[in-house]
C-alpha cells in the first residue's frame, strides 16, 4: 500500500522542556487513517533515528510528504527535512501551518515547497491525498496553492479559499496509534503517570495584539460537546492508561456551560483524572461562581494558564483583548483558595512600554506569586508575529520584513533579536531578555511545565538567584544568559 508521510519538525529550544503530542500532524492524519490509508508520522523532536526513518520511507515513494511550521526556527528545521525528502523521492512536499497560511505566496516560491495548504488542513489534505493517489487534477481542491508545469514552465496555481470548519465534530478523533505516548507529556503532575495534551476546541474571538489566532480562524470558536469530550477522555484512560490531561486550546473556557458540563460528567463518571488548560482568561475566572469552581476542582482541575501580559493598564489597553489589571488580581485571589497550579504569562517590551511600566509587570507578578503559593509567572519578550496588530505596529516602528521564507526563521519568541524589536533601546532589550530567562526559575511551581528531569534540577539550583535578579530587574553581569543561549539555542 502506498504511504502518506507526515513529518513533525523540531521547535528548537522548546524541546528542552519536553515534547507534547504533534496535534497538527495527527489532526490532518485523522481522515486518511480513517479511510484506510497507511500513514507514517515521523517526529524530529523525539525520534532519535528520524533521519534514517525519513530516508527509508521516502524511498518507498509516498503519495506526498507533509510538513507543518509556525513562524520562527521551525522554518529552518523544515528546510533541513525538505532537502532530505527532495534527495530521496519525487513525491510532492506539502507545507502547512500558521506561517504558510499567513504567507502562502511567499512560501510557495521556495524551491523546497511544492504545495501549500492554507488554513485548516484536515479536509484539504484528505482530498489532496485521494487526488494524488489517483493521478487526478488538484485544481478543484479549496485551500490549496501549488506549482504546476505547463509547456516547460512552472506556474503557481491558487485554488479558491476554503471556508472555516464550522463543526469541530466533523474531524475524526486523532489516530493516537501513530505515536508512542512514552515520548510525550502534557503536564508534570506526577512523573509516574502518563500525561498528554488534548484539543477539544479551536479558535478564539478576542483580538489580543500579540496573537494571530483570531486571524487564522477568522475570530471563530468551535468545540466538542461535553459528552464527546468525556467519551474521548474515557477512551484515552481505558486504552492507554492516561490519567493527566492538558487541554492545549486557545480558549478552553470560552463557554462556561461547556466547562460545567465537562466537569459534572467527569464527577458523575467517577473518573480519577487530573487536567489543566492553556486557555482561560482572568475575567472568565472572575465570572465563575463558587459552585462551578468547586466542580472544576473536584473533576480534577489542577492547572490553569492565564495571559496577564502586563501590569500596566495603559499597556494592556494598547495590547487589546479587553483585559484589566484588576481582573488579574481578583482572579488570582479567587483561585488561590484552591491547590490549583496557576500560570500567569507576561509579555515584556511591548511598543511604547517604559521601564517603569515594565517594573509594574514585575511587581504584579511578584505580588500574585506571594498571594497564591501555587502560582508562577513566565515572561516572554514581545515578538511581532505576522497576522497580529503588534506586527503592524512594528512595521510603523521600522521593522524590516523578510523578503523570503528563509528570513522568517529568525522571528522567534524564544530567541528575541534587537532587529525584530526596533522600538526598544539596548538597555530595555537586555532587561527584557533577562526577565524572560529568570522568570522560568523564579518559582519552583514552574516544575509542572518541565517534562525533562534536567530542567527540574536546574530549577532547584538556579531558583534563588533567578528570583533575586527578576524581582530587582538586576541585569548586571548576566553571564547565565550567554550560557543559556549556548546550551539551548546553539
């Protein structure tokens, strides 16, 4: 049987914390697997012999080879993979994901790109596989951009736009049999228990200035019904023994009735699980009544991630998303009554932010950690990702846009560069970088996010000095920053 080959590129430095399930690749694999195709998934992040596997399966002449990438260092890793693919097979190389969706015309021009899937790729990829296997024309597949040879010339063909998927339940459950759960984690609640990520909703209607999700999904939000969520949770628990789940979603709690339904069903079914989520807003927590909060905890809620962004209301108003500092404080006070690990994410270095306002963020983070002994507060340096209002502001501030696909590899939040943040002077930029590193070690509660033992050891060793630096914004002689760059980013 002819194979369909999917490759999960490495994210780069993120792998130092551990690897989570390759959801995007599993999701586009779901329909071909359901229809009986032989799908091979190679994960560059966790497969030590990924290169040999890739060469072996390329030589089997697959229907196509698909890669997915965000803006940043993943692009370089895709180039590495695509070069190997091109050397060992004539199968078309298909690129998808957030960056190709935002810049399809630029992406398709690269010689290592044959096709680009624009937007949500599940239905596009299924139709593409069927057409390629049968040798049929692909010019009627919505959401596809591709190269076509005509009279000795290569032309770029852009098919009509594909509509946003309205019903999330039309996408089959993920083909988990394609991966080895032992290589992945969701949250480090208990290292002895299997832990994975799940996605039960997609999209977000809010318009935060640093986030491209509203652009990618046209401000839509869709989700599985509570009963279907429970069905999938029970399946993972019964078949694979999974006890810890992390809902890696943009806005898991957008619909509180759904959250209530999920929590009540877990309690009713007497499921012995723990769970956390990437997507919950502070103002949402403020709206949760005591009854629902109690049910969430009783159902296993042990980790909630909240985007605080800034301790300055002026900066929050610029960022957008209708966020308020007072909501952050009230939500933290409310949730501190429960032993629920709280991740409060901040962004340092937003345009026009002053050093005093940056100190307000540090002070807010420290006060929230003091009030809530289960909290931690990682900082990120502002990065003008395409598709965000921050990107448009950066253009006005003198940001130089890469002229080709290769140039976008340096746009990465984990490795901030002065060139990508032209509004900051060197002093502020250096302080922001220091805060971004030390914030990951300021609280020992951060260990819940570390899937690798060496990171938990480093947390114990560096914790006290990191906290001193962070709290006092002490950037002088920041030698550990250079060490970190060599260890994690070289």
